[in-house]
């Protein structure tokens, strides 16, 4: 439960974006007597409606500010502006994952274009994006809550779009790799800010549905990416897979005008601690990602893993005593939030390896072409998007705990079925189609459930930071899962379906662990009464266990 204290000492429980203690812009609200008021219940003329412009602290002073009106930037229920804000958030989630799935199909064409590059060199085109993305997610989420979600979204989408263009016109591999790393940094700033924007500007009753749409947009990117990437490469070459995201980015940059901004009013967080955290996560993910290629006993692998853990430990220790920590260690005092991150970590170990394993199985065992394999994976991702939307829409019936546990058990049973059957001959209609549908249902339910549990277990003023940490856990889990996948496949090379069966059995165990971890999630986020409009509340919040 989140609480704040008004100047008279009475606590006010704050569940919604209208009660975040954030500086938020929005249209004037209507008082109980029918008169028009400005922000925080001010009389007409006291403050103009800004239409979403950035605002600084109002005259409530540095330690508190007036609670913004309930429509939070005009994105209230049923408003056209609210739909545009949701589109803005989903667009950020969509474009960041599209650039992962669409780029995988460009590797063969890259190999032909850059004659001197080895396949190992070209894998860095994917790895650098993933490493940069994972490294900055948590610090960027924290920064978004402090400096403004819309402001950081603009920075992220601008960096991402410019880097996409740089990738498309890269004259050599070195330039492409640098641009891909910068692209990952832009995506890391974009994604937590995107969810923070929409959650802070819609009523509490619609937040679960918004998270479902946000998660579904990522699944849609996973569905479209392989097929779209294959078609673009065949028709226009590898540069087109990076160029396609430029107009999307430009559209999202323009769309940021519809969103109000909100921020906690705190001073800029500790940059040294943020740098330690980003460096630690990036170094750890680098070591785990390259462990199979470098060998696990290699000094580079060990050095990166140990060094990354040391840097992360240093950032945690610094955050525990710093007045403006770069890492919100206080969030972990919330038991449901801690379990949400554990679930996210385990889910990452399932999700990202599956995206690779499915394609490898289809191309190596069933001898599908890469393009055909990409299309064969599409139906599962589409079902995942639909499942995520439905879980969010019917959140009152399917709460985060039920979604995570139920979805994980569906994944466990399906992975066990695949591991036991694992046919050597193509059987799309009788085997791959139904298993893909079941996997899509499970993935969509867990993705929306854990995202809801992570974001809605914390005060609204911490939405972006909580999302950043939750996604960081997923990225680290994904890196470990892919490393395990590569190690097992290398060991089982030449054993046909046996190696794939072992991996599906491993997925079964991970899915069961995810379901068990889901027992620690809150069945429903706490809902509390709203304080009167205009109440002056302190910015600083604490979370009880």
C-alpha cells in the first residue's frame, strides 16, 4: 500500500495517476459546484491548461505539489486523446522489438555484402543491440520518473530513429555495429518511458487493459518481424530492414505532442550509481551472451561475469546510502514486486530462447528455409498478442497471479508435449499449428500478467522505474537462457531431435518454476480512495512490504 501525508498529518492513499504527486499537465477540471478549475483545483486563471507541455513544480513548494486532476493530461477513459497516448506507448514497445526480430533475417545478406566479415562478427549486429538495451533499461526507467516520461520518450525515439538511419546507410561493419549499439540505448530509454506515459495518464480501471495492449504490441512485432524481414531482404536488401523503422520513429516523435508529461519532482538521480548499474548489467550480459563462443572457462567470459556482478553490487551498495539513488532499492521491499521480477527473469529464460529454438528446429530438422520458418512462427506470436489483450481486458477475472500461473502451466504442458513428440518429418497442421497456438496463449498470458504485476505493485510515481527493472530481469534471464540453449546445442550437435528434446524438457522445468514463483504475486493491485483534489502531498513515497 502506498500512502502520503498531507500537511495536517492525515494520510491519503494514492492509487491512480491523478494522485501520483507527479507534476502532470492536463486540461482544467470541473469542481463539485460545476465551476471550472485549473490544475489541482486552482480557480480560473490561476494556472492555464497546458495541453501537455512540460511543467515544473507548482507553488506547492519543493517538498510537495498539488495533486493533478483525475483526467491526467486529458487521457481519461473514452477520450480520443487517451487512445492516441495508448498508441504512442504501444508504438514504442512495437518498434523496439521489431528491430530485433526483423534484423535476424538480414545476416545472410550482410555476410554477402561485407566480404571480410565472419558469421561470428555479424552476430554482434544482434548482440550489441541486446547488450545496450539491457544495460540502460533500469537507469532509464528511473530517470524517466524523475525528469519526465514524455521527455525521455522523445529522447529515446529520436536516438533510436537517427541510429536506425545510420544502420541503413552504414558504409562498413564497424559503423553498423556502433549504430546498433546506439539504437539499443535509444530503445532502452523508449520502452520504460512508453509504459510510464500511458499508465500515468489513464484511470486506474483501464491500466491492466493498457498493459495488455502494450504487451500485445511486442508480440505483434515478433509476429511480423521474421516474415517482413525476409520479404524486405529479398526485395531490397539488408539496409531496408533498418530503414523501415525510420518512418515509424518519425511518426512516434510527432505523436508525443498528444501526451502530457509527469515526473516526481525529485532532483536528478545519482549519475555515478546509474553508470555503475548500466556498466554492470551490460558487462554481465556480454559475458553470458558470449560464453558459448568464448568458452565458459575463458578469462574474458569469467572476467565479464565477475566484473559485471561486482559493478552491480557496487551500484546497490551506493544506492542504499545515497539520498537520490540511481537504483530504486526500496522497490524491492514490496514482496509482490520482488516476485514479479523473479517471474520476469524466469520468463525471459523461456521467451527469448524459444524465439531462436523454434526457427532452428524448423530449419535444421524440417529443412524449412529461413523465410518459411519465420512465417511458420507467426501464428504463435499472433495468438500471444490476442491472449495478452484479453488478459488485460478481463483483468477483473484473470488477475496477474492467475495469468502467470495459468499461462506458465500451459507452457509447461506444451513444452513437454513437444519434447516427447519432436517429429523428424514436417507436420505443420497436425503438430506445429496446435502447439504454436498453445505456446502463444501461454506466452501472452504470462507476458501481460508479469508486466501488470510489476508496474501495478508500485506507486504511480515509480511506474517507469519499476518497468525498467522488471524488463532488465527479463533481459538477463533471456541472455542466460540463450547461453544455455547454445551450450546444449553445441554439445548435442549431430544428435538430431535428441538435443531439441532436451531443450524442450528444460523449458518444461522452467515453466513450472515460473508458475511456482507466480504464487508470490499479488492477486490484485491495492486500490485505495483518492485524496481530495488540490491536496498538497510530499513527493517522496515509501512502499510497505
